[in-house]
């Protein structure tokens, strides 16, 4: 999967998100997304290798670990 910062992607909720952060953690790719029409709607996703898809992360402990990593590459 080739997703880069500033790309627009549509998730299963049919909303368009802008990729504002991308990082690697424990051999997985993670993405920080902001809804194109509502900056209050953010998503943290992990790439499902081999399936060409993203899954939303709801584990708050994992998100807390990822946020500092995203800040290095944020737009």
C-alpha cells in the first residue's frame, strides 16, 4: 500500500480523510488522519499488510505511544 502524507483517502464510513502523519512502530505502518470537512474527526489507523486496507485503532494506550512519533512527520 502506498499512502503518503497529504494524500486523501476514503474510509469505510464514506468520509474523505487527509493523511497528516505516517510512522512505523513495532514493524507496522500507522497513519494519523483528519476528516477533510471536520477537523474534530480524527482517526488513527494501522495498515493491514497483504490486504491493501486500513483498520482504525481504538486502543488508547497504543495511540498515546504513537502520537509523539507522528509529531516528527506531521504536515
